């Protein structure tokens, strides 16, 4: 089970990095959302695959015995929310860049780097 | 005097700006009110941070565990000497930026949400300084990023959108590395509380998982701090932001990433000691520091746009901090704390000064600027203090900071230490050259275009730059107070078991 999850995480991460290397902004943001997903898979494993019992102390006893680790699950929930929010922001930026530059290819979108550059000509409007 | 419980003070620097941000959103249709709320929140934050500093300096570490869960289980806020000092520094910068924004951030930018985003970013910065939980640190980093993106794209210009996309995508990548590192750390140590992690970690045998975790965290921090191989997003995005925003970003964000380095590597992994489970951190940090310094200072010399020039100096200054940390000695860590306060103040001040130069000269291009020394002598004097300070001329704070770092490097007693010290000295001279270039171009030279006298600079702009310049001068004239404080902060930061083995 651990190996399967490790391979799944690694595979998703690899796909994410591959897509991130693209010059197309839409591919980049899809790659980043794959990366965040793969990280969630990895964090899930840090709780180990021991048990499916919820972490609730049964009535009458004092100790939590043999339950699943709740912390990684809480971390993943937080990470999902943050990853989603950032992906949406990045999407909005990509949409705006498309609107203002009429391109989402980073080699054509150079207005930030040419602004005030000593060598490149400035082409801002 | 009214006494406030230390617990409330420890969360006040986060709660005040966060509450202020919510109020400014509610008041978004009434702009004077919105600005008023922002300014009141910023001043209240400064007062709360100073009270926190006083409490922490006299009464020791202030800890709050939210929700009443005990230390290793709950999420705690820990205000120690280092965190409190940096909160005060951040608040001083916030006051200066808010003052500068009176003249710089106009109707449209306020309508686009400057006040709310600025306050939320301050809350995130203070949260990162005060949190005691490593996952919580990641969350504050992300909040900072979201606010910074909103602030950079305030005018929705083409360059801003492009810069913000570069900034966001690279920062998300860095956050991903951090998150994997934190996940591995939890899987190995079973806790996220930094004080508890430090206890669990001391004396552990080195393992692949811990090394991977440490270096993944390092690469995340390196990316966010704008260090050598991963810095390209910084000079591609900071200069596109409105100048008040750029000043806040330059003064605060990269330093938060370095603060995280300090906290995580010194406290959690205990890399300064011989018993640390992670090897090879010192040479990695040394290479990062030396590489960043050399690349950044030469790139800065080549620039003609004031904002770009200063953006490269942001990187160069962070490299000095990393150099001090790479020594992994008590002196080095104390020097890093001292240097951080200096560089936050001066960096923000220089960016604000650049805004004033642009106001007077109608643009950021140094080649078209000139004549400010005769036309605006008061502002020229204030800016000269900052330019001298960043180059390390006595009696300003920059001199003491650089002196402490280089002194710690020579006292390290190793060849690496000596080589790093020599690089730091050479880079200081190149910084001086770069700053004197800025000075001769913008202040000394007669204006290129005849009949274009410098425009007046609003008084609020000069005052806000003066606040930061004078605090640099004050630190420089009375360095003892800050120096002894940062030594004690370093002692508090280094785990007791590690401190025994240190010189």
C-alpha cells in the first residue's frame, strides 16, 4: 500500500514538474495544481496506513488505541484549501494576462522584464 | 501603567491588522474612513508590538495555545525575543509605508483594496514571526503570497500582471517544497510544534528522511528569499508594483523567508550543534550566500532603473544574512539578528526614497534624472543616510551590521569563514560603488533636460523616508542596546543542548 501511494505521489509530481516546464501559462497552472495534489498524497502517507478507526477515545477508557492519525488529514484539508485558492488566483492572473497581452506564452509575455531593463527596449503601454 | 496579559499581547500584532483589514473591507465605499482605519490599525500594531517587546525582554517568552490544547497538540503562538523584535521592526516599516501611501496611493488604488491587502499582509508577516507551529508558518507564508499578489497588481498594468504571474507560480513551487518538507518532518518526528520538534530532534541519528526534509525546506525558503539559483522572479516582479507596495515587499517578505530559515534550521534541526541529525547544511548555506552576493551586486551595477537596482540589492542583503547563518556560531546568529533589523528598515527606506526620486524626476530612469541635491537638499540628505547605511559607512546601522557579520566570519577560525569574510568585504565595496552611481546620477548630476526642474516632493514622502533613515542612524549611534538584545535573542533561539557545544 505504501509503495503504491509513493509511486502515485511520485508520478503526479513528475507530471506536474513536466507541465510546469512548459512555456504556456495554462499548462503551468495545471502543472502547479497537480503538484499540490501530489504533495497531499505524500502528506497522507506520513500518517502511516495502520488503521481506519476514527481518533475518538471510546467511552470508559482513557487512552486512544489503534486509531488513524488525524493530524495529516487536517493538514491535507488545509493544504487543499490553500492550493485551490492559489490555483484560482493564478487562473485569474492568466486570464488577465491573456486579456492584456493576447498571449499566454511566457516567451511572448515579457512586459515585466523589459520594464526598466537597461538593454531590452521598453514596450509597455 | 495598564498591564496587558502577555498572552493577549502575543497575538495582538496579528489580530490588530487582521481586524483592521476586515473593517477596511466594510468601509470600502468611504475612502477617507478606509484610510483612517488603516492608519489607526498600523499605529495600534506598533504600540502592541512595542509592549510585547517590553514584556518579552523583561518577563521571558510569552506563549499562547489557542483552543486550550496543550503544547505539542495545539497550535501555539510563541513570542520570544527574536519574534518580538522583528514584529516591532515590521511595524515601524508599516508606519512609514502608511505615511508614504498618503501621497502615493490615490483613489483608484485605494478602491482596488490597498488598505485591506496591506493590513492582511502585515498580519501574515507578524503571524509568521510569532507562530510556534511549523505548519502554521507555511499557512502564513501563503497568506502573505496572496496579499502580495493583490498588492502587486493594484493598477492592473500589463507589466504588473506579467510580474505577478511569475511571482505567484514560483512562490507556489517554493511552497510545495516547503510542504513536502513539513510532511516528511511530521512523518519522522510525529509533531509540528517547533519547540517540541527541537526536543525530539536533538540526538537523533542522521536519516534520509530528515535530510530530505531539511533540504526541501531549505529550497522552499531559498526560493522565497530570492537566493542565488532561484532568484529570477524577484527582479522580474518587485519593480512592477506600486512603489509603496514594493517598499513593503522588499522590507518584509524576503526577510520572513530568512527568519523561517533561522527558526527552522537553528531551533528545529539544531544544525549549529554537533548532534544535529542533518549534515551538510553549513556548506550549502555558504555557497548560496556567496553566489547570491556576487551575482546580485554585479547585476545591480548594470541597472539603470532605480527600482531594479534596489531589487537586486534586496537579494544581496539577504545573502549577508545567510552568510551569517552559514557560520553556525553564536556570534553569527546574533549578527544575523542585528543585520535583519537593519536591512529591513534600510531596504524599505531606499524603495520609498526611490518613489520620492521618481516623483521629483517624473520617472525611475536614472539616466534622465538629476539635480536633486541642489533642488531638494533636505530629501537628498535623508536619502544619503540610507545609501551610506546600506553600503556600510559608520556611524550608521549598516556599518555595525556588516562589521558584526565579517567579524563573526573571521572569528570562525576556518578557511571557509575567511573566504566568506573576504567576499563580503569585496561585495560591500561594490555595493558602495552601485550606490554612489545612483547618487551621482539622481542627485549630483545636472538635469539632462534643460528647463525641467525637479518637481516638489510631498512632505509625507520625505517624512516617511526620514523615519527609516533616522532609525538606522539611531541604531548606528547607540548600537549597544540592539547588540546585547540580539545576543540574548540568539541565546534564546539556540537549543540549550546545542548551545553547550558552541564557542
